[in-house]
C-alpha cells in the first residue's frame, strides 16, 4: 500500500503527535511535515536531501499507517531491499 512519509518541520514533542502504534493522531495536520519519501509502486525519495538526513531521524506516515517505517534508516533499508529484489 502506498504511503508518503515526512519529517517534522515544527518543534513539537513526538509523543503528542502519535498514538500507541506510532501512527499520527487523526487530528494532526500534515502541513507541519516536509514530505521526504514515498513507499509504493516506484518507491523513491521526494527530496534531493532525503538520503542525506541522519539515519535516526523520525519519519511520519502522512496518508496511511507507518508500515514498519519509522526512521530515515528504515526508508534507506526499504529502498535497498526493493533494489535487491528487482536485481534478482
């Protein structure tokens, strides 16, 4: 299932944004995030700087659930896994 992920562009405490599963509360506006990664058909970085962000930086699913992706490193790992699968 396709999902757009973003990084927080405002200084807001993480625990105030997400529920116990790590998904954004329904009432949180996605306008406070900078989209950086797309997971789905043709997964890709949405910005030129996404792959250079710190591995431990949190990412937030903006239009779906987290689906196991919580950090920039998870995005990188997902892309690498996809590349390995297509190369096989």
